[in-house]
């Protein structure tokens, strides 16, 4: 079983391939994720060595905090990646994967910061801030 998943941005300037089983999805409702995505962030992550990136020159890395950056396509604006400084993992937005994704929902974080225009009622674990 190869367990390869592929995906990319809306305009296809940026494409990626991952190797191995993908982690369950984390849904982040913090204000940064809300602003960047328009709703909330759903992401898996992979070890950098298991991520093949095509079109890396079209990824703009926005420094969103002192310890992390967010990667998006500079052509079409698709939010794609999140990466902490010095980390060996890259988070990848669930919506960027081609279907079937095989992705499983995990849990919600930063629920205290979520937008006031939706409810979280899917029965998954919820955390007010990061996972405790
Ligand atoms: Zn694009
Ligand atoms: Zn967030």
C-alpha cells in the first residue's frame, strides 16, 4: 500500500504529494485561522521529509506569529500550509487534498475564539485553547 496523497492550490501552480498515513484533522478556530481561511482551519500534518512540493516558488510564507508561518499560493491565494519555526512537520489544509482524502476528523481547538456565526456540534472533542 503506497499511501500517497496529492493535492494543490486552486490554480495548480502549487502541487504537493505526501507519503504515509495522514494524521487526524485538527480544526482550529483561532482568530488567525478565521481571518486567513474565512471560517476555520482544518489540517493534517506530515513530516517535511514525507512532503514533496512542486511550485514552491509560488508559495508565499506569511509570518503570522513569532513562532510560525502560513504558506499560501501567491497566484490564487489558496491557504495551504502552516509551519512552526524549527519544526520538522508541515501542516496541510484538508481542503487542498484531492478526494478521496482518507482524512478523519479529530478535534477542535481554540473554540473560545471562534466566530459567532456558527456552532460546533459534531460531537468531536472541543478545547477552548490548545489541546490540554
Ligand atoms: Zn494557486
Ligand atoms: Zn488557528
